C-alpha cells in the first residue's frame, strides 16, 4: 500500500518505520521542516529505542520519504494515517484544531484528485464527538459521502513510549472503528504478518476503548500507590503484597469485576474497604481513590433510583435481592438499599428471589435483612410471573435461565430495567439496559 502519515511525532515516526518494514511505501508529512528534513535523510526525529536503526534501514530501501506538501502526499497515496497532536484545552478537553485542519486538507485534496477511493485513519486520541466532527469535515470537504470516494477509521494506538516499536509489531489488540465496508477491507490489508486479536467496531466504541485503557492504567498506578502508602504506615513491604496480588489471574488480573453493572455489595467488599479507610484515618492519611470508590458506589445506586422514582410512584418488581445470584446472602446488597429507598418514597415493591425466604435466613444475614427491610416477608414472592404482572417497572439484577424469561408475559406499558445485560430480555417491551 501507499500510505501518507500526517504528524511525525512519536506515533507518526514509529508508524512510518514500522509500516515500511511491513512492505508499504510511506510518505511522512509534517508542518515542521526540521522533522521532514530528518526523516527525508533517514534520520530519527525523536528518541525511541530501535527506531533510528529501523528508519535508516527502510530509508535505504527507498520505502520512506517526507514532505511538507500535504496535497502532493495525498495525490501519491491511497491511505492516510493522521497522527497529529490533540493537546488538552484549559478545561481539560480535547483540542482538535490540528486534527480538524488536517482532515479538511485531506478532504479538499481528495476532491481535486483522481482517487477512486481514499481511506483516512485517525490514530490521534480524541473523544467520540470529535470523530463525529471529522467525518462531517471529510464528507463536506471531499464532496463525498462515507463509503463513496472516501472512508474514515477511528484507529487508536496502543504504543508505550520507550517500547513503541516492539508494541507495534506485538500489539495487545488492533482496533478499527470503521464507517463502511470498503474502508474495512482496506484496514484488513494494513498489518500483514502481525498476529493480534482484531476488532472492527462502531467508530464511537473504538474511540472509547482507548480512553477506557488509559483511565484503567491510571487507576492501576493509583491503586498500587495507595496500597503502598497504607502498607508503609503499618511497616509492611507493599511490593511483597502486590507481587502476590498480581499472581491471581482468576479474579485480580482478569475480566472479573470489569463489566458495567450494578454497584458492588456483599459481606466482604464494603466491609474490607471500610477497614482500610479506617486504618488510614488512624494514621492521618488520605487514600483518595479508595475513598472515591465508596462515593462512586453510592452514586451508582442514586443514578439507578433516579431512573425509577417519580411522583406517579410506579409499582416496582425486583428480580433478585441477594448481592449476587446463586446465594441467599443479602448483606449490604445494593438492591436492599434500592428497596429501602423505593419503599420510603411510597413505591409499592414486590421481590422475586429464587434462593430467598425469610424463614431460611439465619445469623448476621437474617439480622441485616430484617433490620433493613422489616416487612421483607410481605414483599417476597416465589411467583416470578406474578411479581412481573403486578409491576410497572421491573428491575432485573439476577440472570435466571433463558427458559424462565421465555415464558414471561409482558405488558406493553411496562419498563424493564436490566442491570446485568440479559440477551433474552432485550426483546421485552420497554426494555432499558443499565449502561448499554
């Protein structure tokens, strides 16, 4: 392929060398003459391990050139990678000025070219709303709808500075947010020989994958450091703690607990989090992220209630009261909090939980249940269809079986609020996903 790369910073320079290594012919484009001159001479414009040697090698093979002339680069290529900077605004937002300007240049060049089809891939990290604007800019400036003479891809990069070349050839994943089928076919030819799980996604989803990654990395650093802070106060080696923590690939370093859903609860997480925060207070220390977890968890419950509570006081059916399915443990279940507040605001409530009966509750579980919902026995029912039939809003926090859901008769005027993403529920009238 013949590829132009706009922006010769870290991502652009690495992309030039690595795409050339894969056999493509690459033209680097930048407004900075100094960067262009370096690349045109086969020299590296940045400090990055392995990159100088690779650039020199590809330049010697004639696969890399550079220019400040964007129109010339577009006319001589069929694909453009946009790797320009997206610095922060004063409020912390994305400054997309350079990105928008480059896309307008590309669109205008394509309009006046003889290209049958031209593909634009943005590697610049930016919010979904920015990608929406870029699609509009490209369509308007090129005079072509997406999938006609031009296509667009949100193509986030996952390169670490200092290991970018290695990451390019061994990526954790490859993500394409494509606008059309022609563009998807072009994307499939971009990385010959690179083996990595590849995702073709909605453009807006692809954009958020990058932000989810980086926010999680920030959370991990903060979590490790807060554990370190509290360990130091107790004269414990935090590295020894975290080494064992990271060996757990079943729960800790895994997809567990990383799916959008209802607030956390149960007999362990809230209690142990409170204990850590209490120890921190005793040592006059603040652990902002862990403290924030408590506030965030409450915010999840408040947001859920805001979608149900109204002056009309609709009848609410709760499917699943225990903090997770397959247990009768309701200690600090977030749904208990929801039931308490709904009842307090005058909403009639009925509850179905296959594993729960007041008679079978014992010990601390029974004490918590009856202290939180004294009239629990009156609210519980083992008739799933009956609970749903008597409800205007159905909150579903347990999955149950597909057979159980397939036998349910719904009313057209009901709302179904799914907290766990159940495929067989999505055809129900008035279906709403929690975050999907």
